[in-house]
């Protein structure tokens, strides 16, 4: 171990590159007092112990065990205790003792609780000084961030990692527990001012922000309320949350405190060199004078025109394949950001990071579900609705037509001599024809009309509030649009025509989907027999 690492606190060593650790933006909620550390560990055990049951696992160093008052009371709730060092001899609970890793020193403290739905971690180092006041010389913190806890397990008890894979976070319980721990920390935190720790009012503010965002349901509301709340504490001319997907060169602005209606506005990443830098280094970027920052030169004129003088970017989530990268960005027109303000931004984003990530993940899942739903009702080749969806909608429209006595028609089309087309020019050309016909239909129909692929080379259009005559006129427009513009193929112009049959809902006669389709199909059959490339309605069944 190098001297530099040897002199680090446990928190610093865990974040050091020598241990392939997390990026520095995963800052802990700080603890600067050893007795406060033990008290919060007790509180976590007290809270999680109530929900733990048979699957609760605890990881702890031997000295911390001796300091915890609640540990004996919850032994029956702990399925297994992993101890770094020697465990108390009077315990009957299942204990697995581990030799601490070489980088773990006798002044280091570790306490991790993991169950099937809840996890929380506490770490720290007692800093030895000449006055021997250990309680006031402690550098540590706590976190409920899943990635961070996973990293701790990897470093100290890798065998638990496999079980952690089944961990499913319970948001309601986690919010209740972390809120309680923050409340205890607020009550016990010493009131002295420091640039690197929060005072009581700041911690209370973080607690309030967590309460507010946890009360919101939609991702959009969570993100907006978050930037709105923190901009009240640290005044900014604009405070926003942005997202970047993978290697995209586009920034998605998800929320901005000065515009409640803004959501998912896209702008080129090239306009935000400070965001590019934050992504590349995996850490915050502080620019307190844009004129003196070389990376801002390409967009300096634009910034000065807007009066922007200072910019702060803090990563919240980096490179998550499910939600992309989330970053907090704040700008000011006048003064720069003070160190205390930057620390506050870091701590509050870390404390709320899981909620913001979860909200965005929920939004992504919703979007994915919409995509899957669209795929389930869409024809894969043409992109229009499929047969299953068409039948569901036609049944709904027929019921509405009969109930309110409003007109409803449908048109069934079939491509003339489509088999000959495939045999002559091949199936790839046939597929291109199907797609092009679908596109031409979509360009002509009304927004309320429903275009679907009925099957093979057949298409059907549902026309709500349209009588038979109106449907015939519309069908003729579609037929002419197909006939008048030949289809291009390998330098040749290929003429394609379609035939159609129209049907209308009539009270007491066409009461079901089958009734309407039978009439449309009969008219289509008549169009085919009568020479093709025409549209037939029930009013003209005997055309030669």
C-alpha cells in the first residue's frame, strides 16, 4: 500500500482509484462525530430490524459491534452477521468472522445492513490527534445508494454480493427509514460551522427536500420539484436536470426551476462543454468565471450575451444503461458559487439521487411499456395498425354508432394481382408496395380514421361519423392515389391498382363486426369480378 493511500481515511480509500472505486460524485451524507456514527448505526438497526425478518444480513467491524447498544436486541432478526475481526463470545446468532482487508485499519469503522428490500451503509475513520478527542475527530458518512453499497460488499464481503442481486428496493420503507435517520442526525449534529459539513438548517433543508420529492408520483413532478426546492436554498438564475443517453451528442433538459412546463427539451451537447467535461472526468465541474475557462471559449459569446458568469455541474447518475446519465446544472449571472454552496449541492443531490434515478427509471419503463404496447398493435412491415387492434376498435366504434345513432363506415381494400406482382418482381418489391400503399392511405385519411392491415395484401379503414356516400368518396380518392402514381422499381415504373368494398352500419341490420365485414367483403368481391381497380358499395351490387 502506498504512503498516500496509507494516510487516507476509509472514505477516501474506498473512493481511491487504487481500489477501482466509484466516481467521487457518489458523496456520502457526512458524519463528523464518532458517537453520532454509532447512534445512527443503532437507529438504522432499530428501523431496519423491524422489517428485516429472516433475510437481514449485517456486516460490521468488531469495534463497532462493541459500541452498538441495539445489537443484542436484534440478534434474533439477523439471519447472519459478518464480522471483520473477532465477534463477542456470548453471541448465539450465526456469525461469520472475516479477516479485514489489508487496507482496513483499526481506526476504521464499517456497518452495513442488507435485507431483501432495504439496504443502508455507514463508514468512517477515527482520526487520532494529540487531544485524544476521538468523538470530534471522525471522517465518515452514510448512504443508501445501491451502487455504493454493492461496492462495499465487493470490498469487504464478496460472498454477500450474490444475495444482493435479489435485492428489490422498497421505496416507501426506504424513505421512512432514511427520513428518520436524517431527523436523528439533525437533532444530534453539533452546531459548529464548517465548509465541509452541513449545519442543522442545511440538513433540515435536505430532509424537507426529500419529503417533498417523495410525495410526488410522476417523474416529471419529482424532477421539477427537486430543482425548484434547491434553487430556493442556493439562488441560481437557472437550475436544471439534464440527461444524456450513452454516446449521444444531444442533451435532454428534463426539468428547469424557471419553467414548470419544460420537459425533455433537446439541445446539442456541443453547446455544453462543461457537461462534456463532467461526463469525461466523472466528477463535478465548477466554473466561476466563464471568461477564464478555456473549455468555454467555443460558446463564450453566447454565454456573455445571456449574461452567464458562473456554471456548476454535478453528476447524479453516470452511464446507467436504464436511465442514461443524469446531471444537475446551475448557472449564475453575477457571483460565483461558494464552496459551502457547492458542498450543499453535492450532498443534496446524493441524498436525493436514488429518488431521482428511480423516478427517471420509472419514466423509462413507462416509455418502454408504451413502445411494447405500440408494437403489440402495429403491423411490423407497414407500421399501421394490425388485424387484432382493428377488430377491437371496430367493435368499439360499432357499439358507439348504434348507441348514439351516428354514422360509421369501413372500406376493405385488396391489391389487384398482387401474387403476379410478387412472382414477377420478387417479394422485396412486394413488401415495398405494401409499405407505400399504407403511406399513401395515411396521407389521405382524416386523423380520426383508423387504417389497418387486414391481412396479406388487404387493408381496411374505419371511418367514424362517416355515412356510406362520404366513405365512397374517400375510398375513390385513395384508389386514384394508388393508380395515378406508378411504383418505382430498379429504374422501372410499375403500375399497381387496388379494389375496394364499402359498408355502413345500419340500425337493426349491421349489429356486429362480422355483419359489417361480410358486407364490405361482398362489395370487394363484386369489384374484383367487375374488372378490378374500382370501389363498390351496397347501393351498386349489380354492376356489370
